């Protein structure tokens, strides 16, 4: 008879992520960098903008020349010329002078502001009247006002969104150093599992977990590599695990994590060279029998065979580990949670964190979280859900109307 596993609380389990190092880095072209994670700090070697430029169509002026101008008492300025886009003016502006300028144009020397064209009237070929005053710097971006040379503009561990990629383009970075995408090996176990293109005999099921876990790995920024189905055979699973560990940055084994005479995952992981079973059981539901081991400096997970449990464990527990080895800094993690009101009373057992599937519905402008009830092994229930709600470890349940935070799935 096997000894029952001792559960570890979720918070303590997540702290083990610090044990595992980040993957290596590589240079990639900027157009491939969306959603990648920076492996270096980015320091600007230029000022942005590199020259004072207009943010409006109008006239570049000395602000002093406009002081006191109103509709009843307009100021009259001499138009000295027009600023061509993409070129310096070639002349300077003095008191009582102006230069016609378009948005983005370079301010001529001597000017310090722009009067919008809406507040001007053309009197003749060289004269305009203005009927509004402007302060120095109005409608102008000064040299280095956006970014100054030597500014630290992006940080190592930051995920690159479109706006960060635009900034890198503005700095002339056609390539960037990022962390590699971690390779995550996936092994599906159990004599009852068959490939999805087979028609299962009675008592057997198709290999759902390989495909759901692969999709979750991609969503988390990793590269899934599948190692097929392994039956309940110690030597076969040990060999497959050894191969996966040698060629992956992390390994997921679905099935075989609970206590039973045919569950081999713990025995196999314990037999790997230098292995350490760090966690066997987490105080969450579903997903309590999850295993975390370390071998060759890499995390190896034993996940429940039920696909719903495996997916919830991935979302709550494994994804933070993938983000850690991906190089993502904790200060840049996005934890999107949607506020809603609970649509009915729900019960929960103390001593564990329960995750309940919910769908989001809106009634009279109020967002409600409606529990999707059913057994944990039913994948159809997860396809009906928009997210999960967390019921705390010391909570016996939640009342209808309670405010909850929905974790999208």
C-alpha cells in the first residue's frame, strides 16, 4: 500500500519557481519580436525627438510676438517662409515673424511655439494676423522631450508589446536580444489512452491532454514538443522522461500523479539521476495530486489525468513557472481578473483553495458570474466557462451577490 502524499499549500508551491533558472537568450529581428521578453536593458543613444518639432498645423513663432493677441486686438506677423517636411528651415525667426509649418515639421531657429492655423487669418502674401496668444513650448515637442540620450527606456524581463516595438524602431534597433522561448516536453500516460485518430475500444479514451496542454504552452509563450503516449510501464516511462528532459526546458506528464497501484510517475521521477520530489500534492481543487520534481535543474510536473484538472493546474500553477524560466520579470506580469457578482450560493471545503468554473453574463448592466456546475472530469463544462473564480482556503463558501474576481481561461 502506498503512503498517501502530503499536500503543499499553493503559495509555497509557487515560491519554488525561484529555484529554476531562465532559459538562454538570442538575437532576433525586430519584426519578429512581438510578445517576446527582453534579455537586456535598453538605453537610448539618441534624443527623441532629435529636433524641436510641431505637433499642429500652423505657424512657428516666438511666443513673445503673440502676447496680448485677441480677436479684438490681433497681432500682425510677417511670414518669412514655409517649412518643408523632412528638411530644416534654412532661416531663423525673429520677433514679429512667423514660418508656416505642418505637424511634424522642424521648428526654425528662434521660434519656440506654434500658433494653430485656426487662430490665424491671411492678410496678404507675407502677412498674417493672429488672435490668440501662445506660451513658449505650446504645440511643440522639444529636443529630447520624449526620450533623452542615455535614458534607460526598457528593462530586462519586459514583454514586448506593439508600443515597445515602436519605441525600439524609433531608436533604430533592427534586432533585439530576447530570451528564448522555453521548450516544454509533453508526455501522456496510461494504458487507456489512444491517439485521437483511433476509435477507442471500450474502456479507452482519446489523448485529449496532449493537445490541450500544447495549446496552453503556446498561450504561455512556450514551444510544446510532444513525446506521444506511454502505457503504464515503468521502463518505458523512465526512458521517455529521460529523453524529454534532455531536450526540453520543462516536462509535463499527464496522468499517473495520484495514489494508486498503477501510478508510476513518482517512482519514475524518483529514479531520475539527482531527482528531487519537491511537491506531491497541492492544497487546491481540482488538481490536488499534482507533482513537482526537479531533475537536471529542470521542473518536471506530474499532472492529473482529467483534462479539466490538468488545465486548471496549468493555468494556476504551471504558467507562472513557464513565465519565470521565460525571463519575464514579476513587475511585468499581467494578472487580468474581471470583477463580477456571484449569481448563486456556492459551498466549499476549508483547507484547500477551490477553483470553480463560471460563465459571465450581463443583466441590466451588471456583470454576473454564473457557476458552471458538473463533475470535474467533464471537458464540455470548461468549454462553456469564461473563467475561474477562487474560493479561499479558509472559506466555507460564498453567498449569492458576493463580489468575485474571474480569472479568464
